[in-house]
C-alpha cells in the first residue's frame, strides 16, 4: 500500500466517523424522545384485512 493510499483511507475514515457523529447527534436531539403509540388490535386488523388495489392500471 502506497503512502497516498494510506492517506486516502485515513481521510475516508475521518469523514465516516464525522458523519456518524453528526447522525447520532441529530438522532439524540430530535428523535430520541419521540414515541409512537401502537394499538395492538388496530395494527392486527390493518395487517390482516384485505384491501383490493383500486388504482387504475395502464397497459404498455
């Protein structure tokens, strides 16, 4: 591995760590406390109910 290859790998690793840090910070400040209440009965009904596809289909 050449010197320029090692430099590229190091720069890519730094960028990756910075991106992950920013993503974690955004999640920590904006998403962490948000919760979605799920009613088990309504979720089961929605998953088990058949709804036909009513969108019109076009022929090629």
